[in-house]
C-alpha cells in the first residue's frame, strides 16, 4: 500500500480504491491530519475514472474511537470550536456526498466520530467484534458529525435516544438486527468481505450504480442537511460549558468526570 500520510494507507485494487486508517496507538482517533488524508484519498478515487467503488477500513481493534479528544480538549469556547472544526467536519459531509459508493469495513470500536464516519458511508461490513456508539455525552458534549441524524434514521428514535443520551454501545449483531450494518463476518475477513462487495459493485454498469446510489441517498437524506447544521451548532455551543472542559479533561486524566451542569 502507498502512504498518503503516515497514518492513512491508500491502494487501488483493480477498480476498487482502498483506504485504511492506521493509527493503532490512539485506536484510530480521527485527528485533523488523519481526516484530511482520508478525505483527500477518497476524493482522489471519486475523481479517478479507473475506480468504481471504494472501501474505507480501520484496523481489527478499532475502526475509529472518535475524533481526537486531545485536539478538542484544547479548544476554548463555542466560537473557537466553530473556527477550529468547521473544515474538519466538512470531511464527514464530503464523504457522505461522494458520487461513487463507499463501503465502510468496521472492526472493533466505531465510536463518536468513528461511528459517524461509518454511517456517512453507503454500506457497512462489520466484523463480529465491531462496536458502535455515540459516547460524546460521557465526555460532556454531544454528537457533532451526524450521530443524532444518521443514527436516528438508521435505527429509529428509541434506540438513537438511548445511545446518544447514555452512550450505550451496540454490538455487531445488534447493529445488524437494527439495520445499521449490511453483514457481520469473522474478524479475519472483514476487510476481504468489504473488498469482495466493492468488487461486485465495481462490476456493474458505473453510471447506473451512481444514479441508483444518488436516488437511495435522496430517499434517506431528505432533511439531513438542516439537521446536520443544527446538530453542529449545538455541538459547538457545548464548548462554552464547564462540563465540556471537565469531560475531556477527565478522559485525558483517566478518571470519572464530575458534572456541574454548567
Ligand atoms: N481521542 C484521542 N485518543 C483516544 C481516543 C480519542 N477519541 N480514544 C482512545 N484514545 C487513546 C487513549 O487516550 C489511549 O491513549 P494512551 O493513554 O495509551 O496514550 C489509547 O487510545 C488507548 O485507549 P484506552 O487506553 O482508553 O483503551 P481502552 O481499551 O481502555 O478503551 C475505549 C477503549 C474506546 C472505550 C476508550 O479509549 C474510549 O472511551 N475512547 C473515547 C471514545 C469517545 O469518547 N469517542 C468520542 C469522542 S468525541 C466534529 C467532528 C467530529 C466529532 C464531533 C464534531 N466536528 C468537526 C464539528 C466527533 C466527536 C467525537 O468523536
């Protein structure tokens, strides 16, 4: 595989473009540099006439344990959060709008921004160890890149509320039962199965595939843009609270947060 950035591996296999997030020491936390490289690689494949389908994968232990809390912890206030993160968040939106299908190959943790990244893709192939969740509330904030919107559309209000308000995680089997993922496969084969599915799509007529993808997207994404903007603004707003500081500091210090409600 070629390397777009030290932490993102990029390779074309026939008509399938493969991007692998490779930051094991931080459970693939999505730093600004990692997301820049992921978006750049997918953008390149989306424009490349030789590529017909894409796979976005993580490592066996983690697809991605969220946006990088260390980077977010340093941000002071809602205005600064908007300024610092607007372009970063644009990457999740951009991946959701690619012309060609993107399949997420998910094993291990897919939490917060990681779960949102998988949901921004068109399909999810999950390993038996995959775990999905929006645990932002546990660090004093809320989902900011689609977790209140795409998750609700995928699994319904009841479960989405529980996941967003308590941080409850779904196992791969639960995710399959609730329609969040396409299939669950042994951990050894999650990347291979995602590539196989991508190759099957790549063998279909590309214009028909892209038109069908756009049509399915239109069915599920109606109203999504406004929801994402509202969600993002609410997320930024929480950077004016003491609980955001406390939650992210407590995570860094590996202790339980103490909430003040301020
Ligand atoms: N960020 C940074 N580092 C992380 C991380 C993260 N999200 N998750 C894990 N790590 C690091 C840990 O700090 C630890 O580093 P060292 O201490 O070894 O240096 C290493 O990865 C291994 O993690 P643990 O020691 O914690 O491993 P465990 O097996 O004990 O626990 C865990 C695994 C996944 C349960 C735990 O690491 C965890 O709870 N991680 C945080 C999960 C989380 O809260 N995720 C949501 C983050 S907030 C937006 C864009 C995106 C977002 C929002 C807005 N816009 C641009 C507006 C998304 C926000 C989020 O995702």
